[in-house]
C-alpha cells in the first residue's frame, strides 16, 4: 500500500501578480496601508479603553451616590424626594438622579446599562435599590454620552501620548523604508552624473529588486552600449584617417614613384661611368641613391597603409621566425652597443601566418626597441603559449613613454624620433590585426622601458 504525499509546492503566481509582487509602488502602498491600520487600531483601542474607564468611574460614582442616599435614609429621612434629588445632583455634577419607592421584590440588585437615544446619543443608566427600615428606594442615576465628545475627551487625555508614540513609530518606519527603497535610485543618480562627466562605469545591482533592479539592469546595458559606441567611433575615426591617407598615398605613389626610379637608375649609371668608386662625385651619387631608397621606403609605407594587406598564410614555425628576426638585427644591435636576446617558448608551434608580413612587423618592433635603448642596455624577445593565444613580447631598457605618447604610438605619422616617418608601428598594427591578433604597448613607471605585447589567437591561426 502506497501513501501519496500531497505536493506542497506553492502554485506559481499569475503573470500580473508576479509583475507587481516586488514593485516599489506596491511596497509603498502596503506600508501606507499598515500605517493607517496601526493608527486606526490605536484610536479604537484607546477609545474603547477610555469608554471602559468612564463606565467604571460612573459605577464608582453611582455607588458613592447610593452610600450618601443610604446614610440619609438611615437618619430617618421622611421628606420630599425631589429636594433630596436636587441635593444629590448638586453633590454629584453631571448626573440626573431620580428616587422612587419600590417593593423590594421588584428590584433584586443593582444594574448598569447603556441606552441609545433618538438623537443618536447614548445614556448610561445605573439602577440601585436601597432598603432601610423596611422601605425600598430605587436610585436611578443617568448620564448622557455623546460619542464625539467622548472621543475628543479621550484624545485630550493622557492617552494622547500613546497615540503620538504609535504614530511617530509608524512614521519613522515609513521614512526608513522609503529611504532604503530610494537609496538605489540615489546611487543610480550619482552614476548618471558620472556618465555625464565621461566616466562610463556600471552600477552594482546587489540588493535591488522590482523596478529598481530593472532600472539598474537597463542602465548597465546602456553603459555597455555607450562603451561599444565609443569603441566603434574610435575605429571609425581610424578608418577615416586611413581612408584619407589612402587617397594621399595613391597620389604620392603615382606622382613620385616613377621619378624616383628614374633618379635611382640614372645615378647608378653615372657611378658606373665615373669608373672611380671612391671619387667625390661617386660618393655623392651613392648618397643620392641611398636617399632615393629612403624615399621609396616612405612611399611603400604609404601604399601599405592605403590598401588592404593581401595575406598569403602558410604554416610557419613561430620560434624559428623570431630567431631569424633576431639574427637579422644582430649586427645593428652590436653597432649600437645593445644586447639583443631571444627566449622562445612556443615549443615549435606552427601557425598559419604570412611570414613576410609578420617578419616585417616583428622587425619594426625590434628596431624601435633598439633605437630607444641606450648603449649598454638590453632588448629581450619572448614567446609563450597560453590556452587561447600565442604571445610575442619585446622589452627594452629605454626611457619609456608618457601616457599621451602611449595613446598615440600606433597612429600614422606619429613619431618621437628625429627623422622618423611615424609609419612603422602603424603598419605593424595593421599586419597583426589582419591576422586577427592584437598589439599593445605599455611603459613601466620611472623610466623602466617599454613592453610591446603581440597576441595571436590559436583558434584562428593554429596550423
């Protein structure tokens, strides 16, 4: 025999209830309702207590009247009841007193009642039979009750302090609740002010619920959108600069390259015709050829920036390529008195790279490091593999760069070297990004040199 245990899981709330359950509006409404209920309950309890106390006081006063009447009767009072009634009402203000003779059997004991009048008021009536020397006198003492007056009396009594205390407690609770409920909104307002000044920082959503949580979540999405917009705008500005550069480079290539080729060719023929390679004219012609070669390099840089790089990827041993780059610059490093070393840790990893373009990018970075490094300094090249990428890092012992220079170091035409074109690192970034990678430069504080980090994604480039 099996016993089925009833499912005690509460039924899910309907969509309207689920939507309103944690709302700020509902909380404020519930709190106000609780506050009103507390005030109403306090009024009812205090009024009832005051009515009860007034009834007890009336009973006590009626018993005092009865004792006074009993004393007069014991003294053998035989006069007119009307005069005695007036005398008792003078002694006990606020009471209407009536005396009449009654048989003892008709009034077994004292009674206290409240009777409703036609005008809406109430009448407290106390009937007390008194027996003295064989005669029974019925004492009827009555007092008119007006509810409005009694409530006003209650609130002007000492119980007003209790009402005030309850109200202040409820008001304090409401103020605390509203302050707590509005605290996330104040925090959100501060974040909005920070956004206005350019600080795109999201707001923490811990402890929020209802509309506040939805508002904070929407605000954080807006911040994320603004960050993405800034990134897109920066890339757009870069693309616009490159587009303008492309137009310029096309004109320069068309107008300058052919004359440069002619100058280079003719200067070479002139050196051959002189016969003496060490003569002053021959040396001058070689200088012309060298400067023409420099101009051709500048034109080639323009063209590299102007048109999209066409890659021809093939499996490349990254460590071998880096060692080759270090070997090509070994003589340059020796002439500058700088020690150039390589610590390759890619472990023979082969990536799908355009070897010619990647070599040019690495050589540009190494040349910049050698030119920045003082005599006796050191330039180190590292390679390593992480879970998602292969990293190539170059460190130098140069003076480093300030923040403004680091922000512009990859911009076209920007250079800190006399006679530099400002195109090397810009071309390098284009090559790395065409491979799907990224390049960044940092500078250690206090003149600790610069570090260039090239990151190549494994999921895209692994051979």
